[in-house]
């Protein structure tokens, strides 16, 4: 059986006290307190316990669906949910909470309903079942079913189908906005890039003018840029090929729409779709290319800034790496936790790019330049590609396994083949694209061979 992916329960939820477009107040409250308030406002404490439990599952899952789909942020709003029952569910500020409901919510607030084979919280639509009816759960109907002896799960099955699961004891976490914090552009790499690749590919099924991104791999290449440009053109955004916050949330909005994530009948998000290729946080024990990249950036910074120290680039997040990260965080006024989270990564990349941009060409002499700060891949054309080709061509004079290539500035099939052979020769992951680790190895070999030649 595949591993279950949990959607974390937010510590807090921001509620708009009115209809979405009204000039009403936003209040941010602990998520469990929000569920207690809504449950105390929507249902009656003297109902059978199994009816109360079924309703609390539905209320919790509905709120999580709004948060998970970013329903309101993707429409330009700065809240997670409203308290308007015409749009969402009732929340009454400062109301009294029923004691038995409070006890049940403390037990159930981190449980939620999913469709089997999917990971997203189901859109658990509900209504009171008397003055209003809907395709989802009937609140008063749950009372009759509970009195018949049905369990909470069986009650939910009556309304949402037999193919549902209840996820239990999901972890509570501080959930950030999905936007990665910086615009994504050609050469970027990471989970955010793969997410947007998958979303654009799904949107393209409904909007065929958006070209398919073949083999989404988390690398923002030429085909991803073309898809972004087409999306921007179709949906009246500035056509830049760069995913800024406006483009990110417009993609999120249409992805939610075509998948029906905020509808009772939904495609859902499969386990495979929810998998991410890169670690989201690097900490002691992390091993691999991502760790080597962090170490490389920190060492470049240390070379030009005497407040930091050089240390081995070994792709192992050991105590030395953790100490270097902590020193970086302290120096730049970040939370000092020795881990590379989104905030630390964005700052480290920003400082690295500023450092590289400040170095004049004369500094390098005959040595290879520093990694330009973005992934080089097939289809790109730039001075950085030209430099890469010149390094590989020189290395090919000493290593027969690396094919000699022309220096054109265009990253074509020949360049990709040379990169792959170099990666194979030096024990790197054979990807055919050039990130910081591959660039570092190519530059190191180039500089070494240049020195031996003299």
C-alpha cells in the first residue's frame, strides 16, 4: 500500500467576517478554536455523539479544503475563509462554546475526509437539511442516521460515497503561502517548479493552446517558459515567462477549477501528483545534491566575506554545515535554527547572486567563472552557456570520454551529451543539465587542467 501523504493542519486560520468582497474585518484564530466556534454555531450539542462527530469531520474538512486549494488567496483576497453561510460556514466572534463540542473537537480537529486514492481534503459540502438542501451532508439528517446506529464514518459514507477515507492525527504545522517567496524564471529548480509544471499540464487539457511540458522534472526550462507565456497570454497577464505572485495564484485558481478541487465531485490530487522530488527543508542528516548546493553557496560567500569560514563540500549536512548555516542566519537577521528552510534558501540565493554579479570579469583571469545561479539546460542560449562549452571543450582534450563540442552559446544536443559524459565520468547524477554541483566540478577540473598546462 502506498505511503499516505498527510496535509498538515494549520496552526491558525484567517476568517473574513462577511461576504468575500465586503469591507469586513479579518480575524486570525487558532484552527481548533475556529472549528469549535463553527460547530457550536452550526449544530446542537444535544444531538447524538455520532452525529456530532460526523458534522465535526465535515466542518474541519471543508475548512481544510478552502486552505489547501487557496480558494480565496488565488482570487486576490488576504484570508482563508469567510463566515458568510452563503459562501462558507458560520463563525460568530466571541460566542460561547459548548463543552461537549469542545471536547470532541480537541480529539478530532486534526482528522479529515479524503476520497480514496487522493490526498486533498474533500470539499465536504453540507446544509441543514430543513430550510436548505444540497448534494452534500444534511446536518439534521445525521441525527436520524445516528439514531439508527450508524457510526460517524458510515454517516459520512451516506452523503459523500463509500469511497472515502478519514485521515487521522495529521500533524499540526505553520502553513506558509504556496508561493515560494520569489518569482520563478528560466533556470530555476525545485518543488515549486515541479508543482507549477504539473498544474500547467493539467490546465492545458482544458486549454490546448498551452503547450505540454514534457517530463516535468522541477527544472524551469524552455518548454516551461513557453507554457507560462501561453498561460499569461490566455488569461490577460503580462507575458513575461516569469511566474510572479499574480501568475502563481492565477495558475492555482484555474488548476483548482479544472480539477474541481472545491467541488463535491472532484478529480482530486493523487498520491503520485503530491510527491515532491526535492527535500523541502535541509537539516542534519540530509545527503545529496541539494546539500552540496548549499555548501557551495556558503563557501563562495566565505571566500569573499571574512565573517564566514570555508569548509568541505561533501554533500553531507553535518554539524559543520549546520554551524555555517546558523552563522549565515545570524549575520543576515534570520531565525537561527541551523536548517535551510524557504526563508533561509531565498536569502542565501539572493546573497549568492549579488556576490556573483559584483565580481568583474577581470577577477577570473584564466580561471572558470562561478556558477551563474541558474540551471543551464537544453534549448538555452547565453554567454553562460558559451563559457560552459569552452570549459567542456578544453576538458575534452584531456578526457577522451568527454566529446569535443563547438562553442556556440547554444545548449543543444551535443552540449547535453558532453555534460552527461562528464557527469558519468566524475560520479555525478547523469541529468544532462548543469546545476551548481555540476558547474563546480567542471570549473574545478578546468582550473586544475589549466594550471597543469602552464
